[in-house]
């Protein structure tokens, strides 16, 4: 039997949940160092209720952090 690929991602971190996101990313970095592959396939940050500039700044920082270990970063924003 072949392996079945599984996509594992965090779902829609809001601004108040960013400390939890950071905790998961820190642990993912440790997992990557041990296994040479990412634990999560992607992280989703939903800062659509924040101002666009703040959203972009925060997501850029997270992108720089997670790009070292492989997962994608999905960023959500809205312009109203």
C-alpha cells in the first residue's frame, strides 16, 4: 500500500491567538530540526479585522519565520 499525503494546517489565527501560533511555530521548528521536514503544511493567519498595513507587517514577520521550515502561509485580509 502506498502512503496517503495528509495536509495539516493551523486554521485562521486571529490577532489574539498569535501567541498560540508562535508557540506552534516554535514547536514546528524543533520538529523540523529532528525530522528535516515540516510538521504543518501551512498556517492561516486571519487578520481581516485589522488595518491592512498592520496585517501585512505581522504576516511578513511570520512568513520570514516559517519560510525556514517549509510550510505555506495563507494570509487573509479584507478591504471595506
